């Protein structure tokens, strides 16, 4: 009888131990699940915060560029227009030699006025939205040609599909940043841009024939990271390939959203 009670007691202890072990495992799993959920929520919140911060920064930059565009077009543009009028009035009182000199100055001021107006268009995102991505790129390339900075080429393959206006301006700013780097650092003679449309995406190839750079350099990575961070905001994929003395090739692939395809 005693042995039977001892066996029952042992069984009870085993049951109790098993219960606490199972309870401990369940509690630990629930704790880990809750912890993982909180970490995931924290990570998503940080992502949302970073994205909102970047969007805010881009909006601030665009507003700043817009104000600069207005200042160039309205204030500087008006001053240059007034200068052209003043030159016209002055030239009538000069001899033929003086008129020729004044005509040269007038031509220079007029060219500057046209350049100011073209530049103001590339800075104002509202103008870019109105004329579209392709025309905006062509306007910028036209400026480079007119100023004898570069020989340029532009091509489009496939049927054009208009993209979300907010995404469009980011795509254009990425390309514009590449242009800026080419002008400042590349010492290039030629710049080529190709847009390739498919039903699913738009791929943009931009290439210069400048001095290139070492892909592992800090400066190169800093510029590339800036463009990649912009591309990430619109879920676009950006790659850049370069070697010293072999130029730079940028490829940006933007996947169309459902509303883009519906409009098309």
C-alpha cells in the first residue's frame, strides 16, 4: 500500500513538473512572440519615420528650388530684360562701330536671359510636371549643348507611360544629380540618355565618357548613396558602374504602379 502511495506521489510530482515545464515553454514562446512583434512594430515605425523624414526633406528641397526658380525668372529675368531695353535705347545714339559692340553685348545679355529662363524651368517641379519627364530631360540636355558643355544624345524606346507625379520628380532629380556630377567632375565630352519602356517598367540608362572613378572610393559611394536613397523612396532600383578613365553608366529601373498602367 505504501509503495502504491509512493508511486502515486511520484506520478503527481512528474505531472506537476511537466505542467511547469510546459507552462514555462508556452510562456517563453508567448513572450518571444510578443517581443518579436514589438521589435517588428518598432522597426516599421522607424522605417515610416525615416521615410516621412526623407519625404519632408525632399519637399523642403523642392520648395527651395521652386523659390529659387521664381527669383531667377521674375527678378533676375526682369533685370536682364530691362538691360536689353536699355541697350536698345543706347545703341541708337552710337556710330556703326559702337553699335556693333553694343550688339555683341545685347546678344550676350539675351543669351543669359534665355539661359536663366531655361534653368528656372529645370528647378521648378511644377514646370517639370507640366512638360513631363522626357521633355524635362531634353530641356536640360539642350542647355548643355547650347553652353558647349557636352555633346548629348537622347532616345526613347517603347510606348511612353506617364508615371506618378511625385515619383516623376524624384526620378528627374536623380538624373539631374548625375548630370551635375558629370558637369562638375567627369571632364566628359559626351552624355547619352536612353529611356526604355515596357508594360511593367521604365529603365533609364545614362552614360558619360568622362574620367570615371574608383567604385570603392568614399566620395563615389557618398554620391551614389544619395541617389540610391532617393530611388528607394519610390521603390526603384539603381545601379552605377564606373572605372577610372572609362566613364560612368547609371541604370535606374522604375516599376510602374497599378494606376500608371491603368492611365496608359
